[in-house]
């Protein structure tokens, strides 16, 4: 039963007596979606009207748009009715230009918080006090940081130095541009002396003017 819907039916002024009686019987069965599926026999018992009279009123309410009927959509093949009172479809948003309506807090309500403090869950581990390692630099700064860490790249371990020289020699011989700051003069000289690169490939890569 929808008390709100029954109250709306009672308050609506444009129903004939038999229309209001049938609408009240339907509202008495309605759910939260304003839908119900009572049988015609049950409506006859509730209203005291004849079966033909109930059916005529239902058709008239359908024509006026107060109910929408779906045949055989209810329980045990009964019709499902949806009640469509205009008072139930009033917009919930304020009218354009309506003044704001402040809502004061309830008496005794706590003052609203302006800051939020995160409280760890019970049993959560305590946060570490170790300082986080700084993020690794990117691009040229990464190479500069590596040079500072190992000293001059010419003094890096032999295996690492050979790998670096071979990598840059591959780029240079492929004609790809290599920034002059990426290699030291000693590295360029070592690649030339070892025959890893040629003068022509160095010029194409922008390492020799």
C-alpha cells in the first residue's frame, strides 16, 4: 500500500466518485513504482461496483492518462496498472529565479569540520620513517648523474665502457644524430683509434665539425 499515493488520490479534485473509488483501490495495492496488479474480481470486491462498471472506469482513467495498463503483465496473468497522477510527477528542482532556501543545521548538531584527518585502520602497520630515495633523473640529466656517480665515464669499469662505446658506435655508423655532450672527447678518440667509427660517420652524426 502506498500511503503517499492514496493521499494524492484523495487530494486530487478532478475525479468522479467512481473514478476516485477505483483509484483508491489501485493505490492500496501500489508499490514504490506506483504499480500494482489486482484482479478485476478483487477491485469489484473492494469498490462494491459491478465488474462491467470497474472495467468502464478503468478505460476512462486510461483515456484521461491517469493509469497505464499492460495486459497480462501481472501475477497469474492479471493486468499491471501504473498510476500517473500529475501531483506525483511534479519537478523536484526549484523554479527558475526562485530564491535560495538555506537549510540551518539541526539544534545540537556538531559544527561541520573544515579539515579531514586520515585515521589509519585498526592494526595497520605504522608508516616508515625512512626517507625515500630521490627519483632517477631523466635524459641528459641521467647521464650526468651517472658520470657524477662513477666519476669521469672514461674511468668507468672496462666492461661498462666497452658496452657504452659499442652502443654509440652503432648509432654513429647508422648515421643517427648523437649530441656532443653525450660523449667525452676521450671516448670519441678511443672509438676512432679502435676503428669502431670512421671520420665520415662522425661528421654525419655531428660529432666532428
